[in-house]
C-alpha cells in the first residue's frame, strides 16, 4: 500500500530564474495504488512545494503558482496506465506529463522545463539478468535487491548431450534461448550477464543473435547449479553500477545499429523522436547544458519521448562519441 511513510523524501532544489517557476516529478501509478493513497501522498508533496515556493519568491508570485499547482493536481487522470508524472508551472504556462518511467520525488524552483528534472531524477534500481549456461540447459534469472529469481529454464529438444557444445543439442538450446530472449530482453530492459564454462561461452557468442546484448561474459570452471555460487561469480562485475549501466546502454545501441532502428546526432534524433511514440533516448549528461538563447530542441525531444511512453537514459561525457553524443532507438 502506498502511504506517506513509504515515500522517499522529496528532493527540494532552489534555482535562480528571471521569472517564478516550479517543476515537480513524482510517482503516479493508479494501476498499482488506490486513488485515496495517491491523493494523500500528493497532498504531502504539495506542502513541500508550497514551502519551497514561499522561500524562493515574493508571496504574491508564490501564491499564484501554488494555486496553479493545486488546480493541476486536482485534474489528474486516475485512469491512465503510467508510473509517474512531471508537472511544470510558471505565471504564463503550465504542463502535465504522464510517463512510463520510475522516478524519485523531486521539487525545484527556477526551472522553465521539466526535461532536466525528468532525466536527473529517473529512478535506477540495481536490477539485472543473468543467463547460466550448461551443456543441456539454460537458466535465466532476474536479480533485484541482491535476490536471484529464476525467470525461465530451457532444455534442448533433440540431439545427444555428449559433446553438446559442438553438436545439435547445444545449437538447439541456443535457438530456444534466443526465442525467449527476443521477448524477455525488451520487456526487462536490464543488463544481461552470460555465465558458464568457456567451452560454452565461445559457441554462444558465435551462434546467438543476442551475443551483443551481454554486458559481460563470465567464465566458470564448471556449469553453475546453485544460486549462491552464481551470486559469488557475479559480485566483481556489479560493484561499479554506473559503468555497468553505461556498458549495457552501449550494447543496446550496438544491437539497434545492427538492426537499423537507430538515429544518431541531434538533427536526426529530432526528426525521428518527434514523430514516434515510445523509444529509448540516450544522451550524454553534458548535452543538457544548453547555451542561453538555444532553440531548446533537446528539451523538446526529452519531453516528447518521456510523454509518449518512451525512456530516457544519461551517459557520461564522451561515452556516446561514436553516436554523436545522442542516440534514439525507435520502434523499441
């Protein structure tokens, strides 16, 4: 149940802008939580916004924005299938965006657009997938908060088990795994580790159409059967989560390049992202620092993708140099 006590404390941010404005980003998931519980949490968040506005602006300006915010929150659509909302208000404009990405609660003043608040306050959970390979079996696990949960198990339908790495049985197994990964990878959109003996990892790289999806290949001296052993093998690979996420994003971009459903560079991304629903937008953090007087094209792209069921991810400076620092995977 969603309660005020279960909410993360709202991050309050005060910035300087020539005119009063406010941005608010928060969880909004009517399909998971009762309307009464959501309204209770929004009331709490409104009080936090009220306090920040009175601290940031003259009373008359703060009261005007508070009234606008109150009206916007009263008109929210509780029949939408979303995870979060972004609200932006100023004396002359107001906007509500319904999004399908998890976010941290954040309230800030001095922000003319919710784009920066959206990308900086997206909630990243430490989740990943791991595929454990054996000669006659493949097991896919999901990991959330350090707990491995088996998602599916595949076994070859034909062939012998001896010498399977070079035989029909292992080829058959990889074909089955590929069919499952076709469905599961887009659904989960998480880093993927492939674990198993080197004699199996090599053929998997050669035969699987998802060989580029792996964040890392983890060699084991023998097929791993116990979840506790698998967790120990994974430990060195998940300590640097930021690097892990960036590697996973680069793998997604490489797969999209292979399939021809990617746009790179600001102009090409603008042409494709502004006329499509969904998709994955990836950009370097430093791209957000647009010079004064710019046409705000990047802000509009972020808002378009987020508001139409898509996802937005940030990478470090230079990470996307091969993709002109910004990329959009369409038909995602």
